[in-house]
């Protein structure tokens, strides 16, 4: 029986779906449930990782330290993991997190910018942490480019590299092509992180495993930005059906969903038109609100703006371009 | 560009999710929206098809005739389709439906019982209808058996044959194996109908197309029994991304979802524990309530009952066995 390692991101990526407002007590309770269910690794914190709590990314209910302190007490077996996006979080943030028993850090960069994570990986390895390179918006780069960036992470000393479909924009063939290219380029375990904007989170995760991924992400009830992530309890059931061992007890994780996660959800995790537009356009989730405002102002369709932003391969921080795109679309409409 | 025909089942399979309570006016309005969006075929009626409105299957708000009369006026281009499950609906029901401009009938049987649909297919063909064989619970039979039953439908004169994953229990490899076996056995177009209980409705639909299916089902917002069907607007987006032509305008069908379907939904279409249990067990959806009652009475887990019912390949009508299974499980627990 092949083993698949599952990293649970409910208490990190799922925070996007609750405006980062879980209390440390809620997190601790959910983490204890996951731990008892056999979850291998639990990622914790603001949706944008260490240092994410800010005016720009939204303030979380509590600080990184408060969350980590609560979780550290609640978890007996599972590894505690943090996400670190260089530019949002710092090495100092990681150093502080380490004092709470964090065992794993995922260093997340844009798919073409692994180099900005070099020192973070190196620092983590020097201090005995597991360090995972996490290539966000992987749909924006062709397989060979993703593989090249994975090799960079390997050269910094990473223990594993993730292909991350941040916008939920990939189809199974695209996932397979990227995982295969990375597998041929590096010797490390390969991970895959999905979003469900095109309804393909579970399907893409299976495609990734088929192509050689051995670490995959999920969130209980699919809690996450946009249409959410791969629904963990569903993934556990499917992996069992296919003969993979995740170490997670199916009934226990279903119970965590019903008893602990559902009560804290602000909205059902469905594929809304907005989430679908993001996935179809392959655009940054945070562009949505800006696009809707610009659409109204210039009398164009927000979906057309998002598609054009995706086509231009724009990344977080380039929100200013949305107005330009809206004006261009309005002109085209008139002529 | 390859063409994929999409049959919309929102106003038939989706009726399960609204306890068959749509009014003819609501149906007409939604059908008009779909028609304008370019939907090729619209299936209409009680969730269990012609004659489904009954004490056993639940009464629908209006009669088959009232629904069909309203739809016939609302639809300009799309083909109107009805589902006929021999034993629930009759040839007389079909004859009555034909007077409202029905162009297509899907004759639905258990995957191993195509023969009970022989006369219905023959009647439909004799009267100039398009007739599609619809093999329900296809996960319960191995690929060669599904292919054998598809050949039977072909021999009766069917225009196409569907592989139907009624319990949302299949994984992509199982779908491919069945579609491939059917493709090798018959010359007709092959259809695929998915449910999302394992989060694989879209992924399985793509697997079916890859294996040779050219007709696929969807429902707007995924409206349907259990975790629902393949979400149509998501499917349209994914097909566009992959270069398939469905004839459906993406923005228009998204708008139908937001403006016409969301307002009539009774609950969000998510993967609940109950839906997941059905998909994982490969059991009849209608077993769920019985299993939950028996579980409480005998102090066992409803999920174990469903899994055992699936393992025994029980079919609709065998609800009595649920008590036996519960008793067996309770005994095993004690010993």
C-alpha cells in the first residue's frame, strides 16, 4: 500500500474563508480533533502565513504567537507547520514561531521567483526544521519553468517542493505535466495544493498523485479562499477507495467536519460565479473586488477584466492595472 | 474543435434537491434562461422521471403535464427531454409527454437490467423520438458487464447509451474503464452522468470525455440529490478551457445560476457527511434515512450500514435488508 502524506491547511488557508477570525481556542479545538484523527501535519496561522495579519491582508483575530501557543498545547502527535511568504513574513517571524514547537515551514513564492525563498529555506534547514518550497500560481508557468524553479528550491536544501494551484485554474492534464516535469528534475518528494474554483480539486489531486506527487493538501469541509481547497474528508475517502494510506481515520475526520468546522463557517463552500471567474481567468483571488468595482465604473464585465488580467499573467500587487484593463475594454466596446 | 453535447438535468435531477417542489412557472423561467444560453437539451420533470410523483417517491408540486406544458411554451431552440424509469413511468406516460413536444427520452434501468427498457426504447423510436439508454448505478457492474448491457440498448434501437454514476461512487479510472469498454462494444455516441459525492463530478466527466464520451450531463449550481450533479456552468468553463465546444455561452449560464437557480435552492449544494457516506459506500441515496434510523436503534454507525449495503450490491427496493445489516453489525460489535 502506497503512503500519501496529507498536510491539513484548514487552520491557515481556511482562515481566508472566515476573514482570519478564528480564536486560538477554536483553532486548538479543531487541531486537537485533527490530531486525534491521525492528520500528519497541521498548518496554522493567518491565511497569508506568518506576518499576514496587517492592514493590507486583513487583521487576524489573534497573533501568530497566540495561535501557535494554543495549538502547541492541543496537539500531541501531528507536526505543526507554518507558511512563510517572503515579503509578508520574515526570518524573524519564523524564528519566533520555532519557539512554539513548529516542525515544518513552507516557503511560498510566486512560481517564477523561488530565489526570493533561498535564505528562508537555508535558515530553516540550519535550525533543524523541515523546509518545503511552495510554488504558488503554478498554472502561470510552463512545466519546464516550474521544474527549473523546483530545482532552485532543491539547491537551497528544501526537503520537498510543492506545485501550488493558487487560483484553482488548472485541469488534470496541466497538473500532470507540471508534476511530471518536476519529478524528472528533482529527487525530492513532490507536493500538490489545489483549489476548487473549476470543481477539480479532488480530480487534480488524484492526477498529481498519479504523476508522482506523494504529499497533498486538504482542508476540512474545503474551507478556503474562493471555492476553497480540496475537501479533506472527501480526499481521505477517495484515497482509501484507491488503496492509499493517509494515516487519517475517515469517520473521525468526517466528525471533525460536522462537529468542529461547520459551526465556525461563515458561508457554505460552494463554487460561486466569482470563484469560477477567478479559476477560469487564472487570476489572483484578491483581484476580484477591484475588478467588480472597475467593472461598475466603466460599464464592462468584471469577468472580462479578470480574464485579461490572467492573460497578462499579472500577479498580486499589480491591482493598479485593473483600471487600465477596464478602460481598454470600455474603449473596445464603444468602437 | 471537438463538440460535446450537454444535457441539462437541473429541472429533473435537480428536483431531488428541492423536494420536487418547483412550480411550472419557475421551471419555465429557468428553462427559458438555459435555452437562451444555448443549452442543447433540457430534461424536465419529477426527480425520478415520468410518473415519479407519488407517495413512494414524493409528490411533485405539479404534474408531468403541467411542467411540460409550461416548458414547451418557454423553450425556443433546445430539445425537451424526459427521463423514464420502467416500473415508475410507463409507455402511456411517455405517449402523453410526447404531445408536449418532447424530443428525447432517456430510458433508465439498473446497470444490469437494460432488458426492462427494451419496449420503451422501441416505442420511442417507432414514434420518432430520440431514445437514450441510461445505465444507472454503473459502478456496481464491471466494465465488461456495462458494455454488454450497452449492447442490449443498441440492439433495441437506442440512439445513445449513458454510463450513469448514480451514487457518485466512481473514481476517474473506473469511469474510463467503463466508457472504454462501452466504446469498444457499440457504435453509438456514449454519455456520462456524474454525481459529486466524492468531489469528482467534473474530474470524472473529463475522464469520460477523454475515454470517448461525447454527451455529458450537468445541472446549474450542481443542483441534485446528495452532493449534486456536475455543476453545469463550471463544466462549460472547463470545456472552453480545453477547447471543446458545448454551444453554451459561459456568462449566460453563470447568470442563470445566480439570477434564477440560486433563489429557488433550499440548501447549498455541498458534500455533507451523508453525501460522502453514500458515495464512499456506493449505496443508494434513498438508503440514507433508513440507515440513520437503524443505526440509532441498534447502536451502530450508519456509515457502516451503508458500506455493507454497497458491498452487497443492494439496489433500490431492498431497504428491508438495512435492518438485517444493522443487527449483524451490532452482533459483531458485541462479540
